[in-house]
C-alpha cells in the first residue's frame, strides 16, 4: 500500500471532513443528512433524483467518502445513475426542440439568405444554445446511461479516483477566484445599467420603450449593435492591425465587458472551475498572473488578426486552460490522467465551437491566450514527479499581488469608461 505522504492531497484518507455518528450523506452544498441505518442510507441514494449525493459516511469510515467507494452501495448508486442519465437525456431533448424550433423560425424569417443567416446574432445564439444546452447534455446522458446499465462493481471502483478528485476540488476554497468572479459581475452590472440608461433616454425622446430596449440587448449576441454604448467606450477597438492609437488600456478593460448574458455566464462558469483548479494546485499568484498575461496577449493577437471590436475574458480563460494543460503535464502525480485528458477535450470543443460560430467568436484572442498560458507554465515550472503541490515563494506573492491590483484597477477603469 502506498504511504499517505506519497499520495496527492485529494487521494488521502483525510481528504474529506470527518464523518458524523452512524450513517448519512452530504449534498453538493455541504449540508448533512443523517440516516437511521445503512438500509435508509441506501434507499436515500437510490431515490436521489437530482444527483445531490456527493459524499456519505458510515461507522466503518473515520471520514466522509464517496458512495462509489462502498461496495454495498453499488446497487443503489447504479439505480440512481440510470435515473440521472434518463433525466439528462429528456432535458437535452426538450432544450433541442425549443432552441431548434427558435433557430428554424429565424432562418425562415431570414428568407433563405445564407449570408444573412450566418451573420445573424440571434440565429447564432439559438444554435449555440441548441448545442450547449441540448445536444451536449443529450449526448452525455446517453453515454452515461449506457455505462450505468452495464456497470459492474469493479468498474465503479475503478472510476472512483477520478470522481474523488472532482468532488474534492469542488469543496476547496478559492478566494482569489471569487475576487475575479466578482470583478466580472460588477463590470457586467455596470455595463447593463449603462445600456439600459441609454435606452431610457431614447424612450424619453420618443424612441424605443424601456422593455423594447431590454429585449434588444437580450436578443443580441456579442455584437456592438447589442451593446452600442459601452463597447466603443471600453471594448477593444482596433485600427489597421493595432489597438486604437493611444488607448492601450483597452487591452485590460475589454476582458471585463461581455456581449450577451450567455457570453458572461459561460465565462463566469469557466472561471469558477479553471480558476479554482489553478489556485488550488499552482497557488493564487499564478492564477492572477497567468490570467492577466493571457488576456493581454490574447488582446494583442486579436488586434492584429481581427478587425472587429473585441470583448470578454475568454483570452484570459483560455490562458488558464493552457496553463493547466502544461502545468499538470509537468506534475503528473497531482491529478488523475483522465482529468487532464478532459482539459484537452475542452480545448478541442472550444476550437469546434469557435470554428462553427466564427462570425461571433474572437478565435484570435482564444488562440493567443491559450498559447500565452502554455508558455507561461512551461517557463515558470520545472518537471516534477512529486505528488505535493508547489510552494509559493515571497517573490511570487509580491508579483501576484501586483497583478491582482492591476486587474482590480482595470475593472474599475472599465466601469468608469463605460459610465
């Protein structure tokens, strides 16, 4: 048996909090639900319709464990997973029907004009939602259902380390990631407020109604037409292959603006996961430095290869993804191999989405940010076979603090420029 000190932190027996008395389970929000007996615990898992059970405890274990790690719970887990997969399949079908119908109607209204269809933001949004909220969940549910139906006990145990890693990561604290999240949130609210104020002023002058203005903002996807006030003020505008002369500050304000609620939601979700993963394993100074450098480089590349104005934190987020790909390859003992492969799958999926929706997505910024994050990790971190996370030096703390301060100032500047 491998000594505890030779295991990564998520694989150790004390990776999760101590168990309570008797039996019980913990949901994804950390709330505990005691059970009177093992049979009651198994029944609660089998009846779980919302994939709420993350961890369980029994008198035999000193700490919380995954239900997959308890052999006697495998039958209940299999029943629950079949139910979860069926729900995901039905939800995917419902979303595909809804967004597919919406896209179809808009295509009909476009009169068969293929060029008009390709450049229509509303059609692009409907198709993207069809793919992200419909087709992908349906495919994942179908795959999980097939796997759950054929699940043997040995296969469930074999998959436990990967699931243990993801559950452990989900409960880790990431305060700096939270700071970046709130910077995006505040800037997003200011952006929406400024645009709604502009529409209110037009209404007062006999223009569109307030509701009409709101609906127009909601209907547009990543275009200046949707946020016609704030993007020219603080977005990354370009001229002749360069950032607008004398306005290099736009490289750092544009990441805090977004073109649509889905744009913001996708970036915020990516930050919540990628940011926490970087902060947990590589430590917080590298989170902010990799994000800042990647956002900046992504903007520079976008200015040289794209003529339209750019907004969004995607360059910095792709940098975090590239950083993790290299960092975790150099530190193979830190995370499961399958988890690293999913990061690579994320790059491929982003590339496919970027190609299909290239009329609305700044692929130059994505590629620039991705490469910047990869180079940063390759230059900073040496290869290591240790299962322990790198320690933070005082120099890294100072540099990270300066980078974080610059990001805060950039978010404030973005708000000021928009207002």
